[in-house]
């Protein structure tokens, strides 16, 4: 398996030329990097005007590996080839390195780039990518991979410290400024500066005077350059800057990560950036916030593949049920406002938002009978959405990352009435939905005044709670919470609610029994159309090997536009569009029993008859589109003829390797991941008239973009929308992914 690394953008608040001077001091050896034994220049080339400088080095590393492994390998040092290309005119340094030792068994490739900050020319940016591919190593592949990743993570951290060390060393020597490159007629006046300018760049956390000063005019810069030529160096002005470097909307930089996301290891930073890039490529448009992506990574111990699958399922769910708009659209019924005994109450000692739930005073049976499960679920989801918003606010308020909240549950009054089976069922369902879509949002759960009946409830509920979440539970029986190690350790005394012996008034409703006059029958609840599931405009379908799902759309007027939006929830599928002059027979459903599927909710419809011949009875109007699991696809097709258009989603069969009839290992593994050869899609389709289509095109063009097409009432969510266009000569279609 190929291991990859992608660094955040590290911003050094020093000019590029000064960072280059610090970087060059690392060679030929560096006492701060014990394993960096030596380096020799193999080849060196300079441009005629002195603006470019290319150096190729052979570097020897003494890798900290088990002695047995070194004996088996039969080498003392590992050799790498490093190629540095410095462009003084463009103010960039590109570094590319690869391993020379064991290059037939292990492939290590690294690229780095130093460049000028796009918003401040007196700052320097650094980015780094690397990959490790261990093909074979005497049966010790796993050990070598662990050693390599450990060494690499250590060297990344060390790299920042080394540059800071040499920048400080330059400062102690009185070198606080290195002039920029100029044509040879000017640069000859300052040989020392030219030598320094050949050095490559490196990071610093300290702010240089150049970065803190007011931007100079062109004339002022020329004057400063002349002063530098006379003195050899230029002293900086006083006054550090506290500006936070980087823009989180563009690329993640290290300062932004530390300020808003917390302390992450280099490999954790890499996972976050790579998953973010993948989302930008496959879900073009609005993607989740960085804090949200990080929660899913933490929930899967930064396993990229597992976190990506977990997150994609949640994004599909959010899109299907329009959760992004829940806080704007959800208005709790009066019965919830009066009898739901929960609410937000200040924050805990760590700055986390505090939610209080008086579960023992809540009439769960009355709420379920009066509102139904769906309204309760919707209300809990709105609480979680509000929690995410409050975390963002507290992050800004306290100046440190706050990504979760604390929940205080008071069980005073809990009895067998709360173990009502439909109520427990509703609770379990709510827990399941929250666990699947709001991971790592609960920082701590304080359970107070747990009665004797609590172990029964805990036995029912705990299997549905993630193990990492269960570790955050603190349970106090009776009045134990009032003693040492109790509530005051986590919540300031001034905000402890009055009903728990504190002096702070809490606005959480006291609850009580819901009047039975408010109870409604299941039929009444169904007719009110408050269900979370019924408000979606999407349909779902299951696709099996040999049993595609098909949808027919009748077109009366040519030049109409068929639009679609679908998410691949499970497995890989192929999407096709066909045209037929003949109307298909009434839909026939696949005998699902043949696939071992007994769920009544499965939807699988086939329209193309087996007797039909492609090219005679029907024709393909779009090239097949292969869609991978987790992808979100939008597109449109301008119809050329009236008739019947059939949209088809079919199971994607993995092709065999071209050189042999045997399937590839990757294909076999991918096939095994699709249990029972079943795929699932969630889709929405809509037909626009030609006039509406032209109007939509004009509106989009007026915005300077033709990358997406949405009708005003389509309800497409932008959470996992994507945009890439593909025009066909006759069909003038557009497919977005």
C-alpha cells in the first residue's frame, strides 16, 4: 500500500531571501539532524544572469532502525538524491528527492516548495508532499513502513526547529536582511548578499521587522536596496506582528490549524488535508467545514479510507434530509417548548457549550404519543446543529479550538415509566442517528443522581453508543456529585443550576406529564407530514448484478432538458441514458428473493425488455458514466427527439487485467467490499422546457459560469454538489461530478 503525506502550508514570517540563507546552512551536514551524516554536491549549474541555481546532492542518512533489520539489509547508510532548483527572480525553491538505496524494493519520492506568501511578499510559504511505496523487503515490509513513517514524522517536526535555529543564528550575526536578486550589473556590488541569496528557505515562528512594517513604495524599496549595498545588511524595524498567517478558505496553513483545529501530528495534518482535497475534487461546491472533517477522522483514528466512507454516508444523509437548513426551518411545536426538559446553559470550565437535560422530569411516553418519533428526532438534530454553531462561537470567544460540548443529564425522577418500550426504541433510534452523523461532538457527559433503575436503562442503551463516547461518561449516584471530584471540577460554581444546589437560575423547562388530550393516533401523526423522511425530494433504489434500476421519462417537445442529481451510497455503478420511440411495458420489479433481499423498502425497477435490441428498439444517447461509491453526480441532457428516455443505473463489473484472464487483486478486493453484489443510489430527476432551459443558461452566463444548472425549485443541496462539464456534439449534455 502506498503511504502518502501532504503538509499544510507553513508560513514563515521572514522574507524569502533570508529563509534561503538559513536553509543553506543545513549543508553539507547539520548537527541538529543526527541521522543526516553527509552530503556531496554531484552536479551544479547556474544561469547566465545568476537568477537560477540548480544543485544536485547525494545525501547519506543513518536511519534509526532495528539492528537486525540493518544486518539483513547489509547497509549502514541510506542514500538519497536531492535536486534543488532556486529561482531568485521568481523567488521560489523547488526541491525533489528520491532514494537511491533499495530503489528496486522501496520507492520514496518527496517534493517541497518554498515560495512568497501570496498576500505578503515579506513572508515565505512552505509546502511538502511525499509518498512511500514498499514493494518488497525480505519479508519485513510492515516493519520498514513503520520505521519510515516514524522517522519521517520526526524529521518534519525537526525541520521547523532547524530553520528557526539558523534564522536566530543569522540574527545574532547581525544578518537580518538579504537583498532581493537584481540583474548582474547591480548584484555585482554586493557579493556577500549574492552568496547568501543562493541559500534555500526555511520556517520561523518569529516575526521579522520586514513583515511588521508598512509596505514600501517602489522608490522606498530602491533606497533600502542602496542602503543594503553600502552596509552589506539592513537592520529591521521594531515591532512584532500578531497577524494570523494564511487563509483557511484556500489552503490550510499550520497557524490556522493550530488556532482553530488544535495540535495535530504531522500525519494527522496530512490526513485532514488529503481528505479535504478529495472532497474538493469529488464534491465540488460547498464542502464540510474543517472542524467537521476532523471529527470524522478522529472517530476513525485517522484511517483515511474508513473516515472517507463514514463522512460520505453522512453527507448523503444531510443532503437527503436537508439538515443544513434545519436551524432555519425547524420551529419546535409548543408541546416541545413546554415539556422537553433540555436547554443550553453557559459553558463548562474548558469553554465547551453546556447542555442540560433533566431526563428524569421528562415524560418521554407523552412526548412520543403527542409528537411521534420524527418530531423528537428532528428536535434532537436541531440541538446538535446548534451545538456545532456554539462551538464555533466559543472557539472565537476563547481563542482556542473548541470542537465539542458537555452534556449534563439529571436523572432525578427516573423510574420504570421511562422504560416504556416505544420510548426506549425512539431513544435508541435517536442515538443511532446522532452517532452516525455527529461523531466526536460530545466532550463529556455528566450523569447525576442516577437511581436504582438506571443500570437497566444503561444495559439497553450502552451497546448503541460508540466505545470512545462511553469513555467520556461520568456517572454519579445520589448526591455524590456535590463532593470532591464532582460537578465543581467541570463547571464553575457560579453557573451550577439551582435545582442541583447552585445559585444560577436555569431556563430549562421543568417538564411534567403531557396532558393526554394532546395525544394523537399514528394516523393523525402520519397525516401531519412532520416526518423527517417524507420531506426529501429524493428517491432511493437498489442495484444488483444483472438487475439495474431504470426510470422512464416521456418527452413531448424536443429540446427539453432532463436534469438529474444522484449520490452513490454503496458500491460502484454505471449510469446510462437511452432513447426509444416505443413506450416500455409497465414497470416490473425484480424478484428480490433471488438476491436474498426481503426488505419491503427495496426499490428496483426494470423497463428495457430482454427482447429489445440496442440500435433497433432503443439507442444510447450518452456515453456510459462510471461512478464510484461516495460520489455525487449532477448533470443534464438536452433531448433531440420526442419519445421515451430511460435513465439506467447498473452494477459496475470490474474489468479483468488485459494481460491475463485472472482478475487483479485490487479488483477482487473491491468486489468483496460490495456485499451480495448490491449497490444503492439516491436520485432526483426533473424535466425543464426549452424556454426555461435557455432562461437558466442566460442566468448562469450572467454570473460568468456554466458549471452548474439548477432549476429554481429543484431543491438541490449544495453540501455535496459537484461541477465538471462534458458536452456531447449532438446531445449537448452536461454532466457534473
